[in-house]
């Protein structure tokens, strides 16, 4: 923390001067998460927070689609990305044309699109979802067939929770969560039977089937705070365990985790530079933003 202190102090001072707030995803490193964030949360919580904050500037400590979502919901605010290269394998896996292909293949079926997508893809969809409300959103669709893009594993996990719907999906995956295997979890449990195994729904369904609990990043956080297991294995991005460990020293976090190379592009140094130079503002074409906003706001309304 001593190495981070000058950055934290400089960022917190600049935040006031710029009337800025820092929205940070749960996958940010502890120096960002505990040191400079004004609000932390999962994708849904950050999207809702973007509509509520009164600042002139939002610094998005997360990946590009999250900054775009904030801009779509708050076009009058300046939304800064500390590193424009912080992308997402799911967002890269599909374009608006891909959504059109799915619509042609399943005429009349509504398109439920994960927020981990570009504004163009959201604009081509009927409604968005996040990992915390996907089952609820799909269940609320009137049609028997529902198209889910772009995460095939989230779609397959939702299909188990909402068996009354026929869910068809795009072939996208998260490079962080697709790497876990059910055998990893079984092996771990065999030697550590007391460990609580917790997954994110971007993991393949056979991995989720081995878990004691599966939920969005905030769902995971709430579960660990509530249950306070002696040992927990978080089958997700590595910073989740580091951030909770700082709050709950009595829980022993064990087992493997994977790093998201995109989330890890955001550093204290880049946040300081971003606030100092007001770079880089995220822009979304007005017409695209208008249509994307409808899809995101429909999701927020249905999740309340
Ligand atoms: P959450 O909505 O659960 O925070 O997930 C976002 C994400 O990118 C997970 O990989
Ligand atoms: Fe995208 Fe996966 Fe990284 Fe989340 S963890 S931002 S889904 S690549």
C-alpha cells in the first residue's frame, strides 16, 4: 500500500477538481477497488449507478463495454476509459450482422443480449441482460423461443434455470471462464472436501454443476459475506478473491483462478493519467446510442 499511496492521494484530489466519480468493476485490483473507487459492483450495479451519479465525469475502471453502457445511459457526462484496449472476448465475438443472422434463423424470437457487447450489438437487440438477471429476463419474454447472444455458456446455464423456454445461442465465450474444467473442480474437492466452490455463470455448465453456488460477481461477493466459509474457491477472475480477502480475513481463499488480461489493463497510473489529461472519452453515435439505451433501460426496468 505504501507504493500506491501517492497515486491514491493524487487521484482522489483530481477527482474532486474534475467533479469525477470512479465506477469500478469487482475484477479491479485491490489498489483500485479499495483505494480509489467511489462505487464498486457487477455489470448491472455499475450500469444503474451510472444513471444515478451527479458528477460531470465518470472514470470507468473496467472494460470498454462498461464505459459504453455508462455513456449510453448518461450521454451528457464525460465517460473516460483509462485504457481503450481494455476489451472483452465476448464483446469481440459478435457484430450487429451476427444478431441479424440469428433473427433470420429464428424469425420472431426476441434477442436477449448480454451487456458484454458493443453498443451496435445492443442497438440490434430487443433487450439486454447481465449475469445477475439473465434467467429473470429470459423468463419474462413472451415467445417460447429466445435468442441469447453472445455467451453460449451463460445461455446454457440459463436454459437449465428456465426449462420452459427453448433457448438458442451465439457461439461466444469468455476466455477467463471457459478455461476451467469440471475435473479441476472434482480433483480439488476430493482433497479439500470442506472448500466451498463458487462459480460465475460464464463457466461451462458442467463446471457450474460441480459448484455449491453460482452467481454474478456481486452474487459471489454477497454469498461469501453471508456464509463466511472457512475455505472458498472462487472459480472466476483472480481479483475477486483478493478484494474479498481484504474485507474477510477469516476466509481462506484457495485453488486456481484466471486473470482477465483486459481488466488488468486498468492500473492506478493509467487512472491518474486519464484524470490528468481527461483521456480517453468514450463516444457512441447518437442513433446507435438511442436504440441501445432502449435495450439497456428495458433490462433495468425488468430487474427492479
Ligand atoms: P458481472 O456482471 O457478474 O460482474 O460479470 C461481468 C464480467 O465481465 C464477468 O466476466
Ligand atoms: Fe470479458 Fe471474460 Fe474479461 Fe469479463 S472476464 S471482461 S467476460 S473476457
